[in-house]
């Protein structure tokens, strides 16, 4: 094989260089398809029963979850209208991504259920009020005093209903007093209702859980996390701190860290190799091996992109080995080539 390549280079050098450049360009275009992965498919083969069962479980009951922690100074700030407005923004954004989001659980989703029940109750209550007014109208002629008293009682109930009418609108109630009556027992003066108490860790912390569907690609999860951060940053309240965590967020940070590590590794490697080549490799074109190894490195990454091989924490170990062996062989090849050139020059000089 080596002799065949050597004969090809000697007999058709121009075509050999052109073909080599063409191959390099094709490989380099594959860099755009490279992916960094940290999911289960980097640890377990996708065609195994364990992986398929895990995917099926994720489709039915949800996969990985994002946990958003809300922190405030006290319970009043924690369960304020502002906090629920932020939760509403996040929930609305998440539900728009129904193709990848399995469920959203938070105090706001519990509030939605409470408001739905309240609206249903209010509709039945208004029907009763209407029926009562019709009955009173029928009895006006014979029971004027009793009817007057009933009307005053009815007016008081309607006024009370109107004072908290924002509880029946879509979204978070705008009055804190109305919100408290929905969250706490005893008309807003007692303990938290059971559904909300289960989601409040203490007087300072509550959380939201966003669960992905099974089999969602890492790239889609990263896009969702980025959009999620932009969404809750739209409402910046000084009394509320938001911490986003969970395995998808951790994996996204790992991928970013891997990318930064590769960049730092390449930069440091290039710096050290430039220094070493200038000190211990006193030949013309002494930086040529460096150019060769980086072309080989990019070509390898491009080939991985064309073949669909992702960059993982395991495959990253290949790059330092590739750089070390590549620079070694490049220096050896250039040294041997320079040696042969010098021999030819000496021979040519003796002939003259």
C-alpha cells in the first residue's frame, strides 16, 4: 500500500495533490454535522432491551425533568402575585412545546385547577342567584318587607362576589388578598391548603418540575433550556431568585464544558507545540507539522460528523492521542524528507 501511494505521488504529483485537497475539503465540511452528546445513548447501545424499555417508559410516564427552584426572603414574597406570574410565563412557554414536554407541575398548575373549580362553582352560583331573583319577583306584591330584606342579603352576596371577581378570570389573580384566599385555608388566614403545601419546601422555597417526553434529542433539550432562561428573565423581581437545575440542565452544562475544554486544549497544544518546534526543530518550515496535525484533526472531526459519531466524554480522549502521535509522525516525516534533500544537494554538489 505504501509503495503504491509512493508510485502515485511520483508519477502523478499534481493529480495526487488535487485529490488530497479534495478529500480534505470533503472531510472538513463534515465538521458542521458533529454533535456533542452526554445522554444515555453514549453509555448504553440503543438497540438493547434496557435502552428500548427506558425509552418506552419515558414515552408513557415522562423522561428527564428540569427542576426550577424559587427562593424568596419569606412566605409572603414567595407566594406573591409576582411569583405566580413568573410561573405562568414558564408554564405557558413549556406547554407550547407539547411535542417535547410531558408535564408541568408547580403551585401555578395547582392554582389553575383551583381556579377552574372556582369558575365552575361560580357558574352554578350565578344560576342560583338568577333563580332566586325570579322567585322574589313573583312574591313582590304580597311579601314586600320580606322581599326587601332578601334583596338586601342578595345584594351583599353579589358585592362580595364582585370584590373577588378577578379569581374567576383566566390567569393569576391580580389582587394578593384574592390569591391568599385561594392558597390558604380559613378564607386566607389559616394554613396552606394541602395541594400547595406539598409543593412548598418551607417559608423560603418552592419548586416547579418540567418533565420531558422520552427520546428527546440533546439539541432540542438545549434549545428548550435556552428559551426557558430567556422566558423567566423577562420578569426580574428583586425579591425572587430562580435556580434552574436537573439532569438535562447538567448535561447541557457538561456539553458546553466539553466544547470549552476542547477549545482550551487545542489552544494550549498549539502554543506549546509552536514553542517546542522553534526551540528543538531548527529546519525550514518548522511550523509545517503543526499545520498538518490540525488539518488531520479537523479531518478526523469531519469524518466523525459524516459518519454520525458524536463527541462524548469517552471519544474526547482520542484528541490528545491524535495530536501527540500526529505531531510526532509529522516531525519525523519532515525530518526524513529534509535529510534526503540534503543528501541530494551534497551529491549534486560533489558531481559539479
